[in-house]
């Protein structure tokens, strides 16, 4: 029994020595942190990334989609919920004129009745089967916009309010970094870093200053 346990322990130590922490900071054109940017990695070696959500809820509240950006895996199901007292639509279509893979992200349309006081809000489901950024809008309220980024790799994360997207257990060796952000219509050139067991960091700077979202 001792030998198998020892081998397992050595295997865990070896994996730990070959995988580290990578923090990617996304800045705008003026050097300020950018939240809700999607950072995608392409490590040169296999690893054990955290799985992306396959079931999410996107609400319509106070004439907004919440959250503003949702990150999911291919095939994920989204439940759309209208918490406003008036009717909304959900119109989904491929975002922008260009994305990472130049692929058609598909589209769909839903109609959600307004919430009646004292009754549950109407909810409808939709599935995202194609990789790429998807723009969400409402036929009735043009100011309502949000995005879903459908990733074909689990090596993807959203940047926080500090502009940082953090990844654990990234395999040693070359790692290619890409960034998508809703207002950056032209893809940024990818950046490559070489990782060791030590924590590492990288910075990606947009060519735009993203528009502020209405509060």
C-alpha cells in the first residue's frame, strides 16, 4: 500500500511543479483596468483547467441585461428571465464583424412578457452551440445590450473590476494569450509568454476606451 501512495504523492508534486498561476491584466487605451474582457489561453501542453459554466441565468432588470458579459462553454444553456413589468425581447446574433475564429455564432429570438406583481417572472431557455461572441439586444428597447462569449476551450476567464483574469495550474511552456472585449472591434494581436512553476503575469492593452454601461 505504501508504494502506490508514494507514487501518487510524487505524481501530484510533479504536476504541481509543472503548473503555475498566470494573471493577465487588461487595460484600456488610457491604461485603466477593463472589467468583463474575455481572456483566452492556448497552452502548449495539456493541463486541468476549470470547466466553464454550462447553465447560466441572464436577467432583464431595469432595462438592462444582467450580467453585461457572460462566459460559457459550447453547448451551454442560458435561462432568460424578465424581471421588468413590461415586455422584452431577446435577440441574439453574432457580435461584430470579426471574431477569433471568423465563425458564425448563430442567433435566435425570444419574447418575454412583463412580470406581474405577485407572480413568478417568465423565463425561457436558449442554447449556445457555436463558439464566438454573441450580441444580445431587445427589439423594443435599443439601449439594452449585453454579450455572451461562447468559448471552445475551458482556458478562458473574465477580467474583474481590477482588469485581472487569473488562471491556476497553467502548464509550463509557451502560452498564447488572446483578449476579446465588446468595444474592441478589431482583434488584438495575441501575446505569447513562457511559463515556469513560478507565478507569472502579462498585460494586454486595448486600442479603445470602452463605453461606460448605464447604471
